[in-house]
C-alpha cells in the first residue's frame, strides 16, 4: 500500500490525530528544520513538542507510535 494511502487510512482510524503530508522536494526548508534525510519520515508531535520519529515505510510501527502517544 503506498505511504499516502497508509496515512489516509490511519487518519480515518484515528480521527483525534492530525496527519500532515509535506512534499520535502517542494519544501526543503522544512526538511532541514525537522532534520529529515529519508523518505518517508514520520514526526510525532504532541502539544508542540516532538515526541518520536519513525523513518521508513513501517505501517505497524507507525500505528504503535500513534497508539502509545495518545
């Protein structure tokens, strides 16, 4: 399943979580600011604080991260 589809499905499953997609080729300043070197990279933030990072297409690990940080 393509990574955008995975994020869309997770967004439906977790309506209380906001998922954002950023094209780092078009927004390279953000990739520098958030220290993103690989795609896909998922940054989990809560109350404005970065809580965790997941690099790579790992849907089950992403689900675990979301669940453990609610």
